[in-house]
C-alpha cells in the first residue's frame, strides 16, 4: 500500500512548480537583493548572480529585458529583470523568472523573450515582484 501511495505521489507531483518554488525559497535573500538592485537602477544591462545560485541561470546572469505589449507593435521600457532558467537546445522554447520593478503587477498583455524564438507570459507570482515566465 505504501508503494502505491508513494507511486501516486511521485507521479502526480508537478515537478516544474516544486523545483521553482523550492529554489525561490532557498535563495529568497538573494532574490530580494537582486530585486532591490533592480528597483534602485543599479543594474544597467545584466548582473552576475551570486555564486550559490548561478546554476539557476543559463549563463549565470540576470538580464534586463524589455517587455512587449501585445498589439502595440512597439516595446515598452526595459524594466524587467529576467533570469533565464531553461531553454531547449534550439532556443525556440524557454522559461525563467522575472522581476517587475517595485512589485508591479504585470499586464496580461505583456510578453517577455524567454529564448531566441520564444516569448512567454508572467504566469505565477512568487513574491517580492518575482514571477514565473513561461
């Protein structure tokens, strides 16, 4: 019976969400520091992540990104800090974590580049202005 229950638990767990939530909780202080640097304008283009969390990013950095508003045909200001967590080998699909300045609620019309050939939307708020973008 225990094996069946364990199998059900393992099979029914959303590992993507569990991974992101656990990493965000583990590095909450570092994410807070990044958010403060972003809010203060201290990040110009990109910033190296602390050594303990560089494995979370494809290149060990957090990057300023310009969100695109659907239907506007033009980009808004580069006010989102994006940590690229994953993309496939052809860079046509990806996801990551994004910080919106001053804990702003992103518009449903906003898209962010998550890979060379992919744009994602902020789907889930993690806290402190950080969102999962997929």
